[in-house]
C-alpha cells in the first residue's frame, strides 16, 4: 500500500482501540539467510522480557523482546503478565523478522542471546 506521499508500507497492525499502525517498508537487507522459527519460552517477569528461540542452520538461538518494545509495537501499555505470550503471538511475524535481521546485521553469535528493545523497531 502507498500513502499520498508515495511511501511504501509493509504491514498493518490494529491495536485494541481500533487504531491502525503502519510499519514503513525498508529496503531488503542482504544477508545469507533468515533464522527459522523456534519456540516460545515464556515471560520472564524479573527481566520484563518475553523469551523465545529461533534456529540458525539447526542451532538454537536464544532471543528475547522487552515488554516495552511489544507495548510500543502494539500501542498498548496495560498488558498483564499472563497476557504477554498472547501479545507475542499477535506480533510474532514482526518480532521474528527483526530478530533475524539483528542477528545477521550484528553478526551475532549463537552463544549470545538476541535481545530486542524498542529502538530496534525504530530503525
């Protein structure tokens, strides 16, 4: 979709209030491959992150996203701890794409987790 100024959009998210949030498309980054989907590990209340895994050629990559980043993506800020996994599932495609990109752009290593913060989605 294009807006009146000609900007390209890649994704639409509608928050709980019915507000529409468009994510601007970015030019594709060249990297060898994408990480594959892993498993949702769960919400860590002490660290305020949702932990999940992804796979790089069969090797498990630990990942996490801050609750602030998920709240910013969704436009909600009153999400309860027991709703965090559902929130992640709603945002999973966008989160996993960004985790994959961050892993390859920063030449991350499998022994270090990929942690996503709000700033990772504003680039």
